C-alpha cells in the first residue's frame, strides 16, 4: 500500500511540473527535494521494519504540499539575470578566514604534536571529544567558538562566489576551506558538522545560481538524479568512517556501524511519525524549540544535549532526530506550522522575482537562508545553532554593504 501512496505522490509531482512548465523553477524543485527526503523513504522504512503510520505519512506529505502551494503563487522565473559583483579584496578576506578557522580548530588540541602521533592517537582524541560532548563536559576555546561562526560565514561567502563565477581560483579556496572543516570534523568527532557545512554550501550556491542564467542548469534529469544518489552514497561512506573514528578503534566491526548510520539516515521519519501520531501534546512554547540556541544564550531556557530524548523507532533501533517540524509544531501548533510553511514556500518563490523586478538585492540572501532551512529540516532548524544564526546575519550584512549587482535582460 505504501508503494501505491508514493506512486500517487509522484504522479501529483508530474502534474505540478505541467503547472510550472520548467523543472528548474525553485517553486517546483524545492518541494520535490522535500518529497525525496520526507515521503519516498517510507518505502525504505517499511523494508527495514521501522515504525510508521498512515497519519504520519499524511502529515509529512501535507508539509511538502503546504510549501508547494505557497511556492505556486509565483509561477514566473525572475525577469532579469543578476550579476553579483563582490569587492576586489574578497579572496584576501577568504585567506584570512580560512587561516583563522584552522587556528581555531587546532586551538582545542592539548598539543600540536597530537596531529603527528599517528592514526591511533587521532582516533583516541576524537573518541575523547565524542564522549565529552555527550556527557556535557566538552570545553572548547573562545577562539574556536569565534572561528566556528566565521567558518559558516566563509561557507556562505564562497558558495555565493562559486555561484557568481565558477573559477579555478574560487574552487581552490573552497577545497582549502573544506579541508579545514574535515580536520575539525575528525578531531571533534562531529559527524554532522561536515554535512551541515556541505548543505549550507549547496543551499546558498543553488539560491544564488537561481538569480542568474545558470538556474537552467538545474533541470531535473536522469543524470542529475544519478548524481544525487552518488552524493548520498558518498555521504553515507563518510559517516561510516566518522563513526569508526568516534569509536576510537581501527579494527571496529563494520556491520553494526553501517546499521547505526543507516538508522541515522532514515530514522528522522519514523521518529517524527511516532511522535506526531502518539506523543504530540498541545503545549505551545513560542519559539523555545525553534530558536533554542538564542533562548539558551539569553538565559530564557537551558539547552539540553541532543535536544530531545531518543525513542524506539522499531526493529530495536532508537533515534532522537525529530526534524525541524516538531520544534515548529511545539512552538506554534500545527496550524502555526502550516502558516509558516506557506509563507516560507511563498517567499522562496517570490523573493527572486521581487529582487529582479525592483533591482534591489537587499533581500537576495534570504532565498539562500530559506533553502538552507529546508535542506536541513530533516534534522533540526539550522538556525537553532547560534553559530549559524550569527554567521547568516554576518553574511547578510557583508552582502548588503559590499556586494554590488548588475541587472541584465
């Protein structure tokens, strides 16, 4: 039966394509992405023996459909192509930012020699950091906290640069930046950190590309779908490697680790499904979950590691990944969730047209911020992390004051 339901959803998706006429329209492509991560995996969940319900399926699809309806209010693509012009010293700024990020990463090492004592020493260090994070005793330097904000700012900046113009020079800085992020991910055993940065890059890159003629390169095709599947497999392998590192052993058993990572990959759906169908109550917390980092920063509530306790999702597997939509429901109710999604869906489709029509780039970064929210919504609201929230504000300020634009027909 679940296969039939997914087939119906796919058929409706084809009808939406006839409505938008262009598969690269952001109002079509973004909801399609949400379908891929929130609806079609139900078939995989059923095969794995994970818990799910028809009510949960309906709620998940209604989330996608609400975003789609909001985006459908703007059918046209931007009337002008926009050429964003960054300041001349942008590469010098990138060098400073990447160096600062590297210094911030190694500032947490008790000794620089830890980098050169072999794989075993690095695995042990990574394992210690993982344990400390979970028991709440992990201490990081002030320099590291600052560099974390700047590293996300760098990701926003370089993704915009690469969307503007794909040069080897920009690509070199991107590779250098992600090498530092990889080092941080390994040393801090932050398996989601690298992936979060990657999604931030992809979201902002896609959003700024949509303002240019390059948006036509995002047409849905078999080749691109195959590329997306390959990317997911690559990320899966990366997570398996990081999980081995977290264990602190070179000779870890691979099967249990693969099973654990697989649960992490699809566990968010049964987690949200079980919660919405069995545990949901109607207490409204008015932003405490959505902006948990800011509430903790201002002393309004204490942030708990993991945010939510894990629940049984079936087949002796547990997960505490409830998606960003649990937080929105708890904060603003289900009705509030649909209103917010309608506005976000409408905004992501309307803003590019407004910017192009009014020749005013002030609101352009919002497109990337909204896309990033949806890209990471299968885990949590990315702006619940203070480092990302402040990095986004910093990038927006930099963009408004230093980036110029030319509008072309």
